[in-house]
């Protein structure tokens, strides 16, 4: 299947996620100050020591990535379902004995698939951060990543499957 708009959006979100999470700690502060100087924002006072700003950023980044990833997986599943009326010749011999619903990812499996994918991205991002100066791998960051992923998946599924009002 060729790349579609949803795939491109998901890939872009993943690239931006890794670009941001791979920046050295001092670059992030310099980038933040540069953006503030461009748009004339006053310097913000430091956040209280008890406020987990880093965790909030992880939640937001992974929510913003899980949303397009889930929508892209949903779009792929829907495309395959529409083309499921394929001729028997297009189905591999090893799959012919399986019922159609066992051969393909179903829409109710999209959330699980997206969660596993986002879990792998979270583990990979924390591993990469362990090599970046000024950054560290933190198990609590991984939990924040997973929280953001779950929120993004839920929002994507609410968007992709709106509730119908009973008539």
C-alpha cells in the first residue's frame, strides 16, 4: 500500500518526537529562550520544585505522537477492510484456511497495536536519552510517555469512532 496522508502525519510526529527528545538539555533551554525573544515573551519564573514540568512535556509529546499514529493505523485497517473482498487468488495459501477476521487486524485491536508501538517508541526514546548530554533515562519518564500515549490513543479512537445517538 502506498503512503497516505495519515502515514505521513504519523511519521512526521515520530521524527519530531525523537528530534525533541534527542536534544541536549542546554540546547532545550537555549531554544526556549530564543523562541521567547522572537515573540517578545517575558522570562517565566522557574516552576516550583515539586511541579514535574519534564513529565508534563513527556505526556504532551507522546499524546501528540500517539494521536496521528493511532489514526494512521485505523486508516490502514479500514483500507484493508474495504479491500477484503479481494479475489481468492490474492490471499496466500497459508491464510486461506483462516477466517477473514483472523487474517487481518481488526478495528478493536487498533488501540492495543498503537499502545505496543508507542511503548516501543517510549523505551527507545529513553534509551537514546541515556546517551544525550544533559539528559537521562528515567523510568518515570517512561510512565509519563505511556500516560500520554494512552490519552492520545483514547482521543484518536473517540475521534475515529464517534458515538451515535440512539434514535
